[in-house]
């Protein structure tokens, strides 16, 4: 019994199809979720971080929001420090 049903390959958007907004705020919700995920992961120790996922989330956030607009989310969460880098960096092991 499958717990989650994922759309079939044929149901995925084609390169020529336009993305469809479900709520009208999809981009904002996704950007906020990425920001919160990045903040949560960066607060963890190096050993606890999901480094690859974190780097990919940062890359997606930067591409979707841009560095100039990232300050909007920083203003929404004043006690949170998030480091948004522009490209993937090697993991810094602190032991």
C-alpha cells in the first residue's frame, strides 16, 4: 500500500507549459518555507545539518528570490541569522 500518490511522468509540466498557481501566493509560500528551512538547518551543528539539501535550498532560494529581495524575509524573522551564499561551497567540517 502506497502512502503517497505522486503524479505520473505524463502529468508533469512540459517545458512549453506555464506553471499554474494554486493559491495565487505559491511563490511567496515556497520562498518562506525555503527561508525557514535554511534558518533551521544553519542553526544545527555541522554534523546534524543535511549539508547537500541545505546547499540546494540556498541555491533555489537565491534563484527564486534573489539577494536583493532576501532582506524581506530577514525583516520578517529578526532573531534569525541566515547565510545565503551564491554558489555551492565545500562543507566546512568543524570537529
